C-alpha cells in the first residue's frame, strides 16, 4: 500500500496526536496537594508566591558576580499585562513612541495602543526572524520611550547590543522573553538584558500555570513605578494566585534540564529537515542557549509548488502534528494611521506569509518521534498536488 497522507486516506503518523503538555507532572501534583493542605490555595498572599519569586531571582542570579544588583520580581496575571504596566511605568502615552518589530506577538502592539502611544515598526532579520537592531537604532526619536524586543520561535534578539543602544539613547529596553524563560542570551538569562524583562506562565508555555507572568528588573525605581501602575487601593490588581505560584515552583527547578532536552531535539530536527527544501528552520545568530516554546520554520512556496502554506498546515494537522502558522505581521490589515513604520518591512511581510511554528510538545528528545514527524512532512510534500486538489474539493474542512 502506498504511503499516502492522512488527508488522502492514509493512516495518520500520530493517530492520537502528541502527548499534551504540560501533562500530569508528579511534582506539580505534590505542589497542588501542599497548597490544599495548608489552605494557601484560597489566600491573597502566602508562601508560594514568595517562593516563586525567590526561585526566579535565583535563576537570574546564577553565575553572576557578587556585586551584581539584585533581581526584583513582580508577579502578574499575564505577561501581556506585565508589559502594559512596564510601558505605563516609563511614561508611554499620547505623543510618545515605542519601537518594536513588525513581526511580533500582537498583544505588544495592542499594549502600546492601549497606553495611547504610537507603535514604531521596524523590520526583522530575514534568517533569524528577530528584530533588526540597526533599524531599531534608526527608529529612535526624541519621542521614543521604550523598545520592546521579543525572542521568538527558537531564535534570539542580540539584546546586549540593543541594551547598549537603549542606554546611549536614554530609552528603556523591555525584553519580552515570554517564549523562552530560562534561556541564556549572550551570557545572561533571557529577560535579564532589558531594563525590564517579562516571562510568561501561560497555557502550554514552557512554564505553565494556565495564565500568568512575571516582570523582572534590577532597577528599584522602575519596580516602584510598575507597582504604582498596578495598585488598586491596597492590592496589586493583576497579580498571580497562590495556587498558580505553587505549581510553578517545581517547574522552574526542572527548567534547565528540560531546555537542554528541547535544544538537543531541535538540533536533531534541523539535521533531519536538511533534505526538505520547502522547510528551513529559523537561524539563531545570537550566542547562547535558546528556548523552544515554538520551533520556527520558513516555508518556501517555490519549493513546495503547488502546495500552499495553509494546505500544508491542514495536511500536517491531519497527521497529528502540532503545527500552525506564525503571527500576523503587525502592519498587515491595520490602518497605517495606527503606527509609524521604518521602510517597507519586507522581511516582516515575508514572515507573515511564510512562517510555520511547531509546538514544543514535539521536542521531547525522542529521535524516533522526530523521524516520524519529518516523515509526515515528507509524505505530504510528496503528494502535494493531490493534497491541493483534495483541499479544493473539501474547502479545507
């Protein structure tokens, strides 16, 4: 029998999909029971939130000189809210500007607009998919209050250079490390180069509590300004719950080991993908150890003709592969009156059209699983004409 894709009647490579994440982790179960036994699960404040803060502080202090400034941590209900509070803390508002890459998480642009400031969009590197630091330098004016730089899809922004630029220009760097908490970027943990950094605890993230995030800074004055923005009466209005904090503590302790496993799987996957011209992994150009919440791939439509990206996604999902398109570029489908842009944003537009992201549930360190994953891609591409015909006949349903 021919090895045809599932959309053409074949057997899916992963009939039951891949195991869900984060899964039934025993240390998390123990933490939940601990919070239940001591009653902290229903309290405003308790030992779990403080323990989580201490774990994050320890993670971001490893290997640093004894004279380094301490890391302050503020917990939030989401990384998106944390970035909004950071923007408000630095005075982003009407008449001011915030620089960010035109290919980025849409919530970052919406946060800038929510503050009343103007987003200034710059292009990305065509291989790494990360912010073009040279363009960011050109975008800064006397109205600029901040730069938001996001590490995306397994590649990293050269934030050491970006921090130097921000300091020279007197603007604040907000480092969005939501996709890769624990990653090491140019000798520091992701989030540690920014005047403020943000990590996420959202559903299916590398550290997951369903929702949540944290803001990091070594600047006490910035911390106090963030807290003033977040306070509503006597309470921090947007904080994390004790129960969420409890389940995050054991995950942080296991993060480095899990990151190393995902990195090794990513290297194996890159090697297995070499014969497939239509799919090219994002190229990380920044020294360090990236994190992989999503594994980024460039789709080459010329090498896959007549298969479209959308058809490939549909066919691979039918195989049980956890793959999707990337973000919508921030300038696409929005009124140009809502932002200022630098140049034509050619590479960000290409990312809008060509990016694929593979969820980290596929990066479990199992070479056999990765080989089956690549096999699913190969057989869909082998039957690409038939897949396109099937898509047209079914409407993609």
